[in-house]
């Protein structure tokens, strides 16, 4: 199986000349699926997956490149080792930032899939904890974490985009052995990774596993901050006003618990 980047999806119709036929898609992420002498799937993100026996995959890949449907240089051989990285707490008012990475070869990738690894946003806290423990026993992993004060200082000095690029690269550097492909869940201003796509956690199990590790440590950080605050701090950024006001009423520095660059935190500071 290979993963490629679509250049012109209209050219995929040429697959019908090679004996493939258009069939029903299997989930909400797929835009179109062709099946026959191999399988070709176009995802809504623009990723093209080619599946089949070695010779089938090679022939279909060559045809897709020749037709102009894909670019020759934009592909990932998923039989090779891949490193995926993802972050947590980026959009949360409370907490700093966690970036995690996972390295997996073909055998380890199949194990992660059998474990039920998927995007952490689809899991509740208990599922995250259980999968986190299983992932740690199955694959090499890395984590870089910033507490709120570290986050605020770093963002004030470098900006959030530079901080994200730096932490994603730190995780990759901790895991790389022989120049493995680095897959990143796309964020604005991303300058790291060989493959950068939106919702990468839904297409690469390595990124999904990294998202679970990042969320596990994010939950852990929020619990520790709640302990220091003396009450439970919420995750997310929707229902946080009461917690922010309580911190201020207790005379606690918001920078120790929250992202001071967020508008809702700034409003509370000015009260």
C-alpha cells in the first residue's frame, strides 16, 4: 500500500480504463473509491491510498503519475517506518501545551490498529488512559510538555507557530533513527514534517497514537493544575469564565494556570 497526494482528482476517472470500477465509499472521510485490480481511495483531504499486491500497486501508481492525477514526489510508502506527531491543549484556555510523537513500522502499525487506536478526540478519558498504557508497551514514543508559565513565556518570545514547529521537531528528533518519514497533523504556519495534512490522525495511526499520548498528559496536567488551584479547572475554552473569575478572586496569578494571550483570559484580567 502507498499513500499519495492528489494533484487532479478528475484524472482518477482514467482508472476505469484499467479495469477498476467506482464503488461505494466506506466512511465519511472518503470522497471516492475505485476497486478491481487493486483499490484506489481518494480522501477528502486530498490523500490517495493505493492498495493491492506489489505489482498491482506499482502499476497503478505509475498510471496515476503518468495521467497527472498525482505528483511523483508526494507519496508515503506505508510499508516503511513512519513517525507521527500531534499536540494537545493548543486551544484550551487552561494548561500549557503537549506535543507527542510515535514511531511505528509495518508490524507495529498493525498492532496499533488492532488495539483500536484512533483520534483521541473520539475517546473519553478512561479510553484514553487504557490505550495510552497499551501504546507505551507497543511502540517507541516521545513527549514534550510546557506548563502554563513556560507556554506563556515561550509564546510571548517566539509566537505560537514557532513554538509548535519547535516542539513537533523535538519529538521527531527524539524518535528518528534513519530519516523516517515525519507525518504532522497540519496547523497554521507548519514548517515541519515530510507529510503535512489536515486531520492526519484519521489517516495515519501513528498520528492517532501520538494524539492519545498528548491528550493523556494534557489531562494529567489539568488535574495537577486543578489540585494547585483548589478546584476543578475545565478543559476546552467554552465554559471557563467562572473558573477564571474564581482564580482571580483567590488572588492567584492567571499566567500560572491559563494562556494569558487568549481573549477570555485578557477580559478576566481587566475586571
